[in-house]
């Protein structure tokens, strides 16, 4: 994982020169970050956090910590900040001082060192106070798609509040840092519930309230129960059917959650039909988290005289998918048309605010003319944005273009679009680029070919597909992810492809790929995993500015 680059450092330290294998000299150096100066004071029984910034020649994981002074106890290097050091590159530890006196705390790596003097007395400033609250809180249930907000409220009589270090409460894994200042402060950390693996596992979240002189306190909060999200999408029907026959609806069921904690999930489904919604069938399917299972629901249609088109809907506890079907009436049982969607094309990717166009090829596979309203439905929460009335003769085909003006999103957004005829439907995943940038450093939102045109055939568009990983690995070993990158656009281009890991996404590696139109290349990305004590399962994503692909991997604990 990359170490953070520091432009300036605080305090002072001791450094020596190290020689690299190519004859270049690099400085091994440690400088104070917290406490900011070489001296601090704390009351007996309170804790102090110590942190240094390490030069690039230093391996922070090899830092040795020691405490000197009458009755001095041990300081365990890194604990509970192993993950913090791994992510930031800063050696960090904390110590508790029970007895009054003067102590010296030293951090050493090779010949480089940095030290602090700690005065412990009843006259020293008290530790800061901190409380945590969670919204939604314990006793409630949310899904992995909901948001959770954890709020830290802190006070310090000396007005030296500096930051909150957020950790999960199982392995003390570092989550993030939020700055604060003054004597009283309130900060909130918001996350997707699906990323709060500690709450999913029933563990608390921790917040270290840190002052600029190193005084610290820690607060904890439990969170809500987090249920795996049960998603559903209709994949097909046997419509049109004749009145009195069986109507069959097939749907895919996906479970979004933690494969470690949610594992096998019962998904209860219901088939609801008609303009006056009526439940006509139900089924419970066991789905393993991260995988897809298919459910088939059906019912016997009524013996109606006239042909009818009406909605059918498959629902789970959390989601629903809907399409229209046609039942041929007994008086219309002669020649009848069936309008199938046999082709689907789009002009994506487009930039937010531009028109997204979907062109469908429609074929009448029936033995009579088909007159239908064709609709364009977009989004994970399906919304109809355009429609056309179409008539196609038996055995004939036609094309229809539907579209809408996309919302001017700031960040890239990928979602499904679906064309429905009442007899059939087809869908594609599309990309709308954010107006805040295309993810590769170009501010014009283009595809990186310099012409500034978004969504035209004359741009480079990189599709990525993960081809394999070396998972499972043991904590501390290198995790490697292999992927294929293909330029699906109409022009040559160069883009950055990134490896993003974890439920709180972190970019851990990247490569720049240059491809001509239609060309493809293989990339291998990876990073040194954190030496977790317990098994950890999490997502890894390879992404370009245009598409992404995700897999779930496992890192075995060192225990």
C-alpha cells in the first residue's frame, strides 16, 4: 500500500542516511506529529498517544517503543494502532501513566529516533471527554444499502482538541480520521451500512479523541443490526399467453452483504399481478451472500374474452421488479402478434446533463400484427422516462429510439436501462460520467483523448474485467488481482486503472494503460495485506474511468 507523502513535518527528530541498491542516499528520519512538541503533561491514570512521521527510507512496522522513568510500564509498539500505521505510514502507539513522575518515551527505527518527555501530576490537564452516538442506533435494523451516521461529541478544558481517529471494534482496524479543534466539537462520520462490517458482525465502533499534546480518551458505540439487502429483477416471462393458461415469471435474486456474517439468506418472494394488485404466488429461496439464484413464480390466468395487458411485479422484503404482460382473450384467439426486443444499443458513456439515447430493435414473432406501447425504464429504482406507440406486422422488424436528458451528476453513475414492449424486455448497464471529473485527472470530463467530446465515437472507453486473483492469502502476504483492459471506444487513449479494496474503499495500486481502438491488455495489480488476526472477507474492484469489475476475496487471519 502506498505511504502518504508529507510536504511538511512537525517537530524534530534524529535521522541517518541509508543507501539504496542503486547507490542513491535516502534519509531514515522520524519527526514528531503527536504530541507536537517534545514535552507534554498528563494526570495519573490517563493515556497519551504518540505518533511520528517516517521518511520513505523507514519501515514504520519495525519501530521500537520504550518508556523510561521511575516505575515506568511497558509501551506496546503499535497497539492498538497497527492498522493505522499500516494505512498512513506513521508509527503510532499509546501508553498509560499511572504514577506521578517524569518519563521519556522514545520511538526508534535503526539509527533514527524521536523522543518526548511526559510529566505526570495531579496538576496536569485532564484527559478530553468524548461520547459516541449512532443513527440509526442499537435496537433498530437497516439494510446494507442504508446509511449510518456515528457522531462524536468531545470536550477539552485546555481547548486543544485536534482529531478523532475512527476504528472498528473487532481488530481495531483503522477506518478514517476527522479533524476537530477548540474546547468543544462535534463531528460525524457517515458510511454505507454495507461497509460497516463491524456492526454487521455485532462489534462496536471506536473513536479516539486526540488533543494536539497527545492526551486522549476513547469512546465506543454499538450500531444497528444490518440485514443483507435482498434484491430482485425479473429476467423473463412466457407472455403473451392465452386466457386460462399458466403465466410464468422468472426472476434473479441477489443478496448484498457480508459472506462471513450473513452467509446463507432466506429470500421471500411474492408475485403480484394486475392494476388492482393481487398476490398470486410466493416462494422462499436460500441465497448465499454475493451470489445469484433464480426463482420461478406462476399463476393460472383468468378466462377473459378480450386481450388484456397488465403489470406483474416480483417483490422481496427490500426490493421489487415489474414488467407488463399480455393475456390473449378468448375472442382474440386467432392471429396475434408478439413484439420481442431483439437488439439494444446506447450512446453511452455520456456526461451528466447530456441526452442518453437507447435504440431498440423490435421483431414481431407472432402470426398477426402487434401494436404496443414501448417504454424506456431507467435506474435501480425503475422509472419510466420515455415511450412510443409502435405497430409491427407479422414477421417484420423495426427500430425505435427512446431517450432522456440525464441528470448532471458530479460523480460517475452506472445503472441499468430497460426497454419494455409488454411482451418482452431487454436491459443494458450504462455509464453517465460525473461533471466533476472523469477519474483520470482530466478536468474536462472527456475520455482523455484531448478533444473534449463526451460519449462520441471518437473517444477512448476502457472496459475492465477481472480474470483472477491469488486469494485466499494469509494476512501480511501480497494479494494479486489480474484483469483485462479493452478499449471499446473509437479512438486511442491512455487511462489509469486502479485497484480498490475494502468496504471503506481504498485505492492500493494503479497502472496507466495505453490502447488503440479495439486493443486489449492484461494488468496485474496488488498490495501487501494487513496481518489480521481473524479471517476477513471483503470486495476488491478494478476500475477504469468508464467501468469496473468486482470480486470478493478472503484474507486468512494469522491465528
